[in-house]
């Protein structure tokens, strides 16, 4: 399965954990067999924005998160474990425009979902707006599967 990861699933790799996905969860996810992991470069941009926002006014945290982010970039550059997709192309742009017309306001989310439609078999995301669009449009359900971490973990028995 070609699985595109939403930004949430890169966050622990750059020092930021959430209540929905932690470093321990990362270890479990990346131990899964028969999954080809994909990431949109827009997730790296969004992640940098999150780091800047979370560390505002805290230079020690900012320094720590910048180092972790750099390690993530190096990891992605040299690993065959996770592949970066193209940032944007005509197909991604067409899909992104459709999602905007459907009311998805977040540009990062539109690009990530569109990238999954073009390059992946499934998208791993916690985003409820994307889930709503996916569940109400059969053409999207026919193109890709959509999971959150809890669902994927159960399906793969991780």
C-alpha cells in the first residue's frame, strides 16, 4: 500500500508530539510491513510553520525543534524508507481547486489530500473536514482509502 502521511505523522520525528500521535506511535507505524510511505513537501513547510508558532518566545525550545527538524530533513534526504512526492503538478493543482470549491479552506490540507489522490492508495490524516469530503464524495472513496491513526492501527493489527 502506498500511504501518504499527513503532517501530524511527521511531527514526532521533529520533536513535537500530539495527543493523537506520539513518538511511540511513530515506532509502531514505521514498523508496519508492506507499506510504502509517502510525504508531500508541503507537509515539511507546514511543519516548519508549526515549529515557529509553537516556539514563539521560547528560544530554547525553538533551537531544540530546529535541530530535530534538521534531523528529519536529513533522514528524508537519505532514506528510502519515506519518499517525497512532487510538491505540485497539474493533477494536484486540479484536485486542489476542486477541494477549494468544496469548501476546504486550508491550503496545506488541500494540497496533501490532492497529492494523495494522485500518488497514493491511502491517506493517513486526523483532519475531520477532509474525512467529511472524502465520505460524501464517492469518486474520492473510489480513488483512495482514508484512515486516522486509530483506524489504521486496528486494520493492520499494530
